């Protein structure tokens, strides 16, 4: 399955536009049997390794692909010389997700998106339903309101400027000083969290922050026809429960599950509850399309 591998053994998809998307594939299914594929897309600032703790629960029955977003983790971002040629738009970002699926030889995926990664999933489901078996969003807003953009700017001109001037680690350190923004209070976890965020380049995050600042999934919600699960935190300042209920009303036939406790990043703080609900949902929709090896 790997299309390109670096000296550290990391695997990449190289897109026609020249950008590289780092991905991790975990597959502990019975290799002589067909299986379905899960594609996990993380939220802002994070990357594939933040989902390591989900792999044991998922990869025995499903092939699991985790992909670093543009400018996140080990995925590339346009250099100053490339930025004028790179079309940093929704169609490009979605196109790279579709291209990743295609290059890895997968027909359809169960898309699992966390926070703003789920916004991409919602729009992908509306624009490219042929690529999805199902959609699950976890702690996902439909857009970022002005108050959130102001918060993320940390007294700089705007959010992208804050990422550039503070760097990826500095921006996250500023975020961590706001109560409830880091999912686990353990100091050792915070040290690991900051070190992992620092893998991303501040410029890469700034470019993606600029993209996210105007991203709005609301016009696409009525067009979603694939099976949908919403994992909604009850204690997130970023995605209030009432907004999640409104989201569920917009998407016909979806399943809304409220996850008690744990702040915004419930995929970490309430992982067992989320995994139980997710696997149950997959069991109810899996097998509706032919799986392939």
C-alpha cells in the first residue's frame, strides 16, 4: 500500500499538485477476507498519532488509515515559492482527500472526522457521496464563529498571524493556558501533547488556519445522504449541545449520541464511550456495500 516512504519509514501519498500527505495504515484484519476501511481525519494542530489509542479497538475488524492534514504533522505545505501556484481552496483540500483514497486503492471509506476535521467530512459527504460508506463527526462545529477566531488570535492581528509569530508550539502553549482546552491535566501528557504539536510547522498551521477561518459546512448539510453518527460532547465550549442538536436536525436520519463529561476532545477523555458507540454504529451500517482487500 505505501506509495512513498522516507528514511524514517513514514509513508506518503504524493498528489498531482506536488504536495505530500503523510498517512498511517493499520490493518490487523484477516487478510484472506474482504474488509472495509476507516479514514480518520484529525482536528486543527493535531496529527495522526493523536489517534494511536483508537487503533487496537478498530484495526482487528477494519483497515484504518490516518492522514495528516495539509501543513500538519509530516504532511507538506506550500513553500513561499509554491504558494502562488497552490490553490488553497476547499476543492483542493477535498481533492487531496479523494486522491488519497484513490491512490491507496480504496473504493469507499467510513470517514471519521474530529473537530474541524469533521467539517471536511460533512462537505465531502455532500460533494463526493460515492467515496463514503458512512460519516462520523466527533466534537465538530459547522463553522468557526468570530469569537473563536478572536480567541485563537491571542492578541495578534488574526489567527494565522498568531501561528506564524508564536510557532506551532508557542500557539499551543498559549491555548493550554485557557482552562479546559487541553484534554488531560496530567503534566506528562501536556509535555507529550506540546512535543507532538511542535512537529507541525507554524507556517503550515497558519496557512490552514486561514483556510479554516472561512470554511462553512452549513450550506452542505442538507445534501448529506450517507449514514451519519454525531458524537457530541456535553461539556465543550466550542460545540454547545444545542448546536449539535441543530446539526442533527439538518442531517436527515442521522444518529446523535451525547457523550457526558470530558470537555471538547472526547475522543481522548471519553475514548471508551466513543469507541463503543462508533463500533456499534459501524456494525449497523457495514456490509451495505461490497468491501475489498
